[in-house]
């Protein structure tokens, strides 16, 4: 221990009460801070580290131990990390200020001040690192809770869907059947086509909920079918919505493309995206255009459904396929989630891109 270090420590000890009082008055700390009673003890412990550093070489374990203790307390109080750094540097400035007031020669004092600054730098590094780790762990825990909450909601949705099937779908199927009989026996009876179309739309919406349920019973088998023919059927099914929205649809699908898949499930995907596209373009002036393009490359089929509606904000594009995410007042937020689930179950991928000129849903499927 050098005589210069001893003299500096004696000088700091003589002014410690003034130093601690000023530090407490000018630091940032909330009145309801749960660890407010620890602040003085932490300040005294840091001052002791300063003296230990001047008397001996810095002890890394002691620095880490104090830094981790204070970081944990600050993280638990949700204190802004900037306030913590400010309070620490306020203590550093006061120690250096009183050190400069000592009678030590400059050539003896400056090396000691360098040691003090090095100590505070190490302390801040350990404390901020630990604080960040604790906050990241807290965020991960919250995200896990949110994910579990989504799973719980999906489980509940599955249970509701099972009951929904027995209580609603069976009478709906019966009504659709009787409408078909009426169309056969009374082909000129007005409004039957409209009633049939609306019932089919309702059946489609119910199927969305069924696909969200893990308890859904698969009612069909995989089959090989023409993609071009499937889109023809879909356009015919959506004809009333297309006319009502005054939408121009352009279809460019290679007639040679055949896919081995669950046809009804892919029909649901394409109908869902097209209905969303129709709703989107209705928000702008004419022309309102939707383009359907499909081609085969190697063992994959690539399908694009593009509309010239308003741009989807970038932050929404990132979450558009998440369950229960919707921008519609009466939306359920499961439509695009179901689309993604069906495409991925088929071994494919679905993505969305959007700008001020067009919004594009891109799908890739194995042949």
C-alpha cells in the first residue's frame, strides 16, 4: 500500500458523509422503490470497493458480486437502465471531485484516479450485462406465457368447434340438401341460387373453425386434381362476391398442372385469400384487380394471388398469419392462420408481401 493511496483514502473518509448525503439527494429513485432502503448500503459497499481497489489490486469477484446484487434489485423494480447508469456515474464524479480536492501531487493522484475510473467501468459493465440478461429472461418468460395463452385459446376453440359441429353443421347440411331438391323440382323458383350460394359461404366459414381444431375429423382423402379446374370452380363459387365488388380477375394457371393433395383444404385456402383480396380492393377506386398465376418448376408448384388494394403496413405483414390477428371489426383472426396451417401440413410454404402498388400471397406446394 503506497503512502499516496493511504492519504487519498484518509481524505475520502473524512468527506464520506458529505459525499453520501449529496449522492442520495441528487440520484434518480422512485419513492415507491421496493429496495429504497438498500440504496445507502449499496453506496457504502461501492465506496468500500473504491478503498479496496486503492489499497490492493481490484478483486473481480467482489466487483461482480456487488454489481449482480444491485442489477437484480434494479431489474425487479423495473428501473430504467439509464437512471441506474446515471446514479452510478454520479457516485463516480463525486469520488473523483473529492479526490481532486486532496493535497496529493498530480503525478501521484492521476494514477489513483485512473484506478477508480477503471473500477467504475468494470462495475457498470457487469451490472448492465446482468441487468440485460435478467430483462431478456423476463421477456422470454412473457413470450412463453403469450404462446401458452394462444395454445389455450386454440384448445378452447377446438372444444367449441366439436360442439359446433353437432349443433350447427348437421342442420345446415340438411338445409343445403333440401335446397338442392327444390332446385331440381322447381328450377324456375326465384332466389334459390342466392340462398344456395349464401349457405355454401356459411358452410365454408364453419369449415374454418373446424380446421382450427385438432379434433377435426378428416372427411376426405388425398387425390390428384387439376389446379386450373379447381380455380375455375372457385371463381364460379365466388362469382356473386366478384360482381358485387366490381372486381376484375385475371387467371393464368397452366392447365397441365396436377396436384396430389386434399382438394377441399386447398379450396378453402384459395377461397379465403381471394375473399380477403376482394375485401381489400373494395377499399380503393377502380380498377380493382386480382391476378392469379400458377406454374410448375421441378417438383414444386408456385401460386401467386395478387391484388392492387391498399398496402398492408410492414408490422402487420409480419404477424398476418398469427392466430387471432385481424384488422377487421368482425374478423375472427383465424382465416390466414388456417391457410398457413393447411399449406404447411401439405409440405409447402406461404408468404405475404405488400407495397403501395400490390399485395401478393405466394404459395409453394410439392406436386
